[in-house]
C-alpha cells in the first residue's frame, strides 16, 4: 500500500513528513498503521533528525537516494544498519532503479523497468 504524503508520528509527538512511504503487507490492521518502508530523496543535509523519527516509529527500512545511488538502511536492535539489499523486497535491483530515477520522462522509465522485470 502506497501512502503518497504521510505525516508520521503518534498523536502529540513530533512529526516527520515524507512523500513516499510504503506498507509491505497487503492488509494492515488499521488504516492509520505506520508503513514498513520509507523512501528519502536527499538534496540537502538534515537527514539525521528524520532517521531518528523513523527509528522511533519503528519503520523497518529506509531507502536513501542521493548522488545517483540508493542506500538501504534496515532497523536492527533499535538502530539502522546499512544493508546490501532490502529485507522487505530482496529481489529489487537498486542499481537498475537508480539508473531510471534521473530520467526526464518517468513514464518511459517505468515502462523500461517493467520490461526488465519480465526478462
């Protein structure tokens, strides 16, 4: 389930707004349930505060896109660790996705990625 713009925080706590968060399970216990995966596009510094918010909320994975690369961070024992691949989506090729993210025509990029999955 895709949550296009989410304000992530329990009531009364600081919020973290992100444009892309995803729930791994097809059906969640509650429509207000928190996502399993957050995607962050890094243009400037200031990420540390968001990572702390994600950690506090128990977001299982955070993918960071910066400098043309996707970095996977997995929550383990209360802290994020860099991982070679996603634990939630282990078959996803981050290099292939990153190569498509900078394309001007997103529709063509999505079509190309879908074709690559069918091979």
